[in-house]
C-alpha cells in the first residue's frame, strides 16, 4: 500500500511530499524517472535514491516498509553532501555520504518517524547552501516545450553553461531532464483517461509511436502497463 502527504512548512519549499509504502506480499515495485531525489528509510536503513534515468525494480518482502522524503526536482542543493549528479541512478546508504550528524544520526535509530526525518532534514537545509535559483526557471521552460537552445537563450546562458548548471541542479543535462519531464506529463494525462494519441501530442511527442518508444526506453515497459500498475 502506497501513501503520500504534504511536508511540514519548514521544508515545503524544497520537498514535494513524504511517502510510505508497505508490502503485504512479495512484490516487485517499479520506480521510473521523475527528476527527483529521495531520502529514504528502507528495511536495511537510511539511504539516498539519486535521480534516475531508467527504471529501477525494488524487490519487497511481506512486511517491508519504506518511508521517504521526496525532493523537488532541482531543489537538493548541498543537502546531501555530494553533487547530485554523483548520485545519478544510484541507491547509496546515507552513512556513506559523509553528511553531518543531523542526518547520519538517523542510522542510529531503530526506525525514525516521519517527523524525526523532517526535523533532521530541516536542520540540514538551514545550514547548507540552497539550490541554483535558476533551477525552477530551467524546469518550467522545458516543461513548457522550449528547446534546450531556447532555454539557454532565455536565461542568458550558453548551452554549455546550461548543461553544467542542469547537471549540478538536477543530476543530469537539460536534454535528459526534458525527456523525464515529458514522460511525467504523459503519465499524468494518461492516468486521467485521455486517449494515448492525444496524450502524445499534448506531451510534446511527435506522435504516439514516438511516445511509445521513449516511454519504453525510460521505464522498460509500455505506457498501458504504467497506467494500469497497482
């Protein structure tokens, strides 16, 4: 069973949501790219899930419970103690990142509550540099369908500068970010029941075949499978 809820106001500017999932039977959960990084309490302890460029299969046994805090895309900043692009496609124990004790002390707890995790993160966010202020504008422009060249021009950057800043903020370059944003938009529309041909056009794909190929590259499965998964 999966559930998510809004974060405390103290971290809401940097965090999308808190979430939890508990397995009632042996199951494989598919995690697909969404542009976010997560701070997670897993059965084996606290870990960080970096921004993904492809699917991740998570094997869960009955009773396994995960509790997570999901950062907004581009909002991690220096909170995790390492550049976000160094965590791309990785799941890393929190203790291996070398971040200060307000987060690593979570590893000493049998199982922290959501409030404990939020409090530790709030302390960390107050004491580290924030994200690139251009990150929201980069994401918004790509979400609006601008090309990478257009985004760079609008922000007064060269494409090389835009690439560097996108890597630091999101964990990957603007072209990959654009693909992930487009995937997530298509998923939202498809889950509202819109026809897939309409979803493809509204999400910025050339056609339904283009969408089908991109979705499979990023997630490993078809759009219908994603929409119908439990």
